[in-house]
C-alpha cells in the first residue's frame, strides 16, 4: 500500500470519493491505486501529487523502494 498517499489523503481530510472526483476516475479505481492492486502510471502519479502540491517522488518513491526490497 502507498503509505504516504493514504496518510496525506487522511491528513488533508479527503475521502476516496473526493480524490476520485478530483482525478476524474471511479472510487474503486482510486482505491485500487492506493492499495496497489492497480498499477500506477506516471501520469496519474503526477496528477495525484499535484493535488497535494508535491512531486510524485515525495509521495511514491520511498514506498516503491520498500516494495522492491521486500521482493528480494
């Protein structure tokens, strides 16, 4: 799961519905992104990061590194 994404969403008080509406996607689609059951495209990472006024790496990079380390 993208820990920082979920933490940021909750910290800002955004619901999954609000995030999905801001991104123009369905609630299940957003939920799948957050839970990593759907692959996150770079374009979508940028769009999500823009909502939080951050760069994609600030949200997703550390979690991605942890996932890769756990695969080894």
